[in-house]
């Protein structure tokens, strides 16, 4: 079953249950305090908190999401993308716990011939919040789930809040058992690789107050209007339905991975480290493309910096796979072709998107080329001197003069069997930051001092040197 077809089945199912189908919001939220849309819930926050009355009783959507906090998991677990799509259904004071549970169960377990997703009931497990007897009871009566496939978890896992006083409530999550090949028995409470989380149902029913932390708050009453918020990961369902090992091997992502494999001349599935890199590339190219498409452009701060980081990580991963030439024209085109059916703007806006991506790659490749020779020489020298650590001042020089990210220095050094004097590097960085601060302070003084004379000299004649030299940028890569 293709990814797009799963999404269509989901939306058709909820349309048939009188849900309004709402288009995806942008990855860039209207709310400036939110970096990206991290869940289907984000665009519905005003309705869920009651700030704005919802224009419909029930809705369903397919929402584009970016989660940068999952970046370290990408390619290592089977299930974490920096970009993914979340299917969601919503009730604003309409149906509640029983409705949400019975809809989810019906869609998951109805046969494919009947328009369902055709999961075998025996493979499904659920978790409920430890005090939510009602949810457990419903899973048993509505879905007929046996007690041993319902597990109770605490607030850490199964309680939703906004982190603020206001609406909150218990969750119930649905998991798929991938079988003993993927880990140990004992359900999702024991093993989250074998038992794959696919769908989170949130029952917003309580008001909380006195919020002291993620799990520390007081439940102070029932909400006058109870809402449902659910989220099911499209890529996760797709990889299960397509019988592949992980979300990077699904029809919307795999073509990029394959292209990277071809370009590298290596094989996928032979070496674990290479495989992780191929998956990181496939994920990051797609995320970058989708971010560009929603108007983010590479820069050194905020959203643009995240985009830059994703693209640089892709370049670095390709180099670690032995490819030093530009590959974005091929990789981004592969991703566009795999995604354009659902997102036609990727094709119509291609000229603009691709020119940002290709320029970014060219610039970063030049940086890498400039630094590589210096780094190679430094590695040689270190070895000749019989040391196993690259000197901190070498790493600093690479960073400072060639914009060479420390992570990359660490990785290349490691591949050459060397460490890096990280303490030495860090103290040079610290000293540089202090110098920059001191310079900024004296520049201020200078401006203040000169302003004293301005009335005698006429405004606008003074120009200060050194601004360019002082521009420091944070580099994580
Ligand atoms: P996990 O525990 O696996 O990290 P989560 O509990 O953080 O998932 P939720 O916040 O409950 O995920 O999001 C709802 C659903 O969205 C999940 O059940 C999953 O199907 C999907 N999802 C969440 N994060 C990702 C991701 N990084 N990549 C792909 N799908 C995701
Ligand atoms: Mg998570
Ligand atoms: Mg989870
Ligand atoms: Mg969850």
C-alpha cells in the first residue's frame, strides 16, 4: 500500500464519519514562539484551548511536521524522521473517549477490501494512563482487547499538557508488535523498537493548575467541553504496510536513499554505519526540501539555521560515504519526484527551492575543501609526532579560519584513529568569545566617545572598521 493511499484511506474514513477534512498548515507556524509545526495539534491550539470557537465539531487532516529533537535518532531507530506526516482526527466537544477508541480500532482492523488498513488484531497493543480505568474498560468492551495487551503508564508517557495551566488529559497509545526478531516480549512498556508506536489518542478532559514540571501539576477539575486530539504517523503505518524495515525505506523516502547509494557506489544493507548515513541523507534531503518549500531559507539563526544544519549534515554524510562532488541536484530531484504527488508545489516552485539548495551545497563543499588539506596535514603531523590527539589549536584554526565545524574535525580525526584535544579547543573558543565581547564593549565606548565629537564634525562621516572581522557565527556542524 503506497503512502499516499494510506493517507487517503484515513481521510476517506473520517469523511465518512462526518469529519471536515482540513488541509495541512505550513511547517512554519503562525505563532512566533513555535519554531516549527511539531504535531497535528499545533494549528488547532486556539480551538483546543477554547480561545477561538472551532468552526466544526469534528475534523481530520494530514499535517506536515518537523521535529528537530528527533535528529539524533534519525537513521538509528526505524521510526524517527525530522520530517514526517501526522494523520489526525479531532473532536471539539463532539465525540469523546468511546468514539475515538472505536474509530481508531475500526480503521486499523477493517480489511483492506473494506477500505480499512487491514491490521491483524492480534498484533495490536495499547497503553493507557495509569488512572484511566475508563479507557481500559473501553478497549476491552469496544475493541475486545484482552487485558494482557493493555498496559498502564504514568504521566511521563501518557499524559498530555501544554505545559501551562489549562486543558490537559490522559492519552492512550496504539502499538504494533513487529515480532521477536525486533526485540523482547513484554509489550510497549518494555521494548519500543519491537513494539512500534503508531497512534496517540489524547483525551482532553481535565483542567490543570499549579504546573511545576512536565509531570508535576494539579488536576483541578473537569473541562466543560471535552476534546479529542489524535496523531498517527503516516510513515510508520507505511513502513509496516509495505513490509519494509523502517520509515526510510518507504515509497516516499527510499528513492533518495537509492540515489545516494548509486552515487556512492556502495551497497545498502552491508555495513551498519553506512546504512545509518544513507538513511540520514534520505531523511534530511526530504526535510530540507519541505522546509524550503514552506519558505524557510538557509541562514545562521533560527529556522534557517536548522535548515542549514540539515543540508550540511547531508553533505557531510555523503563525504563520509566517499562522495566529494555536489550531489544535491540528484538527491533533491529524487525527493521532489517521490513527494510531488501530494505536494505539487515542489515541482512548480522547483526553480526557487533548488537554487537555494544547490548554492548551499556549493558553499559548504568549498569550506570543506579548504579545510580538508589543512586537516590532513595536521593529522599527519600528529601521527609523526607519535601523538594520538590532534592539538586543540589546530582544531581551532580550522574552525576559525576555514569555518570547519568541530564535529567534522572530530569525525575525520576519529577515522584517522585520532582524538582531538577538546579541552584545548574549548578554551581557545572561550577566549575568542571573550575577546569578541571585549571588542564589542570597546566598540560601544568608541561609538559613545565619537558621538561626543559628532556635533563638531557633522554627522555621518565616521565609519568603523572591524565589523566584518568581528562577525562570528555559531556552527554546530
Ligand atoms: P516516539 O515515542 O516513537 O518518539 P512520540 O510519542 O514522540 O513517538 P507523539 O508525540 O505521540 O510521538 O506523536 C504522535 C504520532 O506521530 C506517533 O505515535 C508516531 O506515529 C508519529 N511520530 C512522532 N514522532 C515521529 C517522528 N519523528 N517520525 C515519524 N513519525 C513520528
Ligand atoms: Mg518522540
Ligand atoms: Mg512515545
Ligand atoms: Mg506518543
